């Protein structure tokens, strides 16, 4: 007699949902999130990307490094300053430090509550730098070599599109 898969397999101990339910969920995820590679590709295209990037971290963090062209608006100041710095007709992509930080989520919530269209950039500044994209510091522009654990070494992109 064999054990049922759920008894021995923690992955399947909760059964997957029906494909249509999964499709609805994952479509919604893409409506709420983007990633650093897609943001970088849109910004590198040389045209208006149709969105603005917002760094929600402190001034000290901003000075350590930020995405070129990003708007700096710490989360605590969003209710006071977002209406002056951002156009409600232009979607906003928020980011913070990285996947271990929910600052971009908090900023996205604050902006949504003020009537802005918003997406959160998964990976944050950490993965922006780890994937080898150029960033600015208080000293100027920098770029690190891509981390082979986060970005392909020999290819232009990861092929996950």
C-alpha cells in the first residue's frame, strides 16, 4: 500500500487550485507587481515608459544608491507631497530596499489610497543592483557586475517573459 502524495509531499499537502482559478490569481499578481528586469527594459527603451519610478526609502538610503530618474518620496511623506510631485494619470512603480522589506508595499498602498495607479517592483533596489543595472549614488553613477544567481551571465535576459 502506498501513501497518498499529500501525506508525504509538503508541496501537495494543500492541493493546487483549478487552472482557471490559478490563472485569475496570477493575472492579478501581474496587475499589482512588476520586476526589475521589466522596469530596466522599459526605461532603457529611450522613450517615455508610461510610468514613473518612485523610491520610498530614506534620504540616507537614496544617497547610497537609487534608480536613475526615480522620484524620491519617502513613504511617510506620500500623503503630504504625492499630489505635488506626481501626476495621477501616470502609473507609479514603487520600490524599496529588497524582497525582505515591505516598504514598497506600504508606499503603493499609500499612493493607491490617494487615487494613484500603482505597481510594486519586486526585488527592490537590491535586485536592481544585483542584476547589474546602473544606479546613482551621491558620488555619481555606478554599475556592478550581474550576480549569476539573479541574472544570466551570457544572455541579454533571463528568457522568462
